C-alpha cells in the first residue's frame, strides 16, 4: 500500500518548481522574447520549455540543460530556495 504524501510537501515542491521556471523564463526572455523562437534556435523542445517555465513537473536533466542554454549557473538557479 502506498504511503500518502504530506500535501504541504507537495505544495512546497510546486512553489520551488514555479520559482525555478520563473528564473529560467526571465533569462530566456533576454535571449528571445518568444519561447517558440528560442526553442527552435537552441534546439530545445518547445513543450518541455513551456512546462519548465510554467513550473510543471519536469526532469532535473531537462531543467539543467535549459539553464545552461539560457546562461544560468546551477547554483544561481537554486539560490535562496529552501
């Protein structure tokens, strides 16, 4: 039988993903205002890009790759997040 996850933990994780997505989006907009243009130019899946920027659940690998493409240091991506 599965253990129930504390809903507060899920809310915290959702907030963290939204903050990370917001940071990535801010940097991406400095490169290309339109996410579809960015995705095409930098060879990144536009659906994955949209999900990350929206704070939806994405793989850590995709988040790290995208952060590098927009020029965010990994430590800056998570800076101040508890």
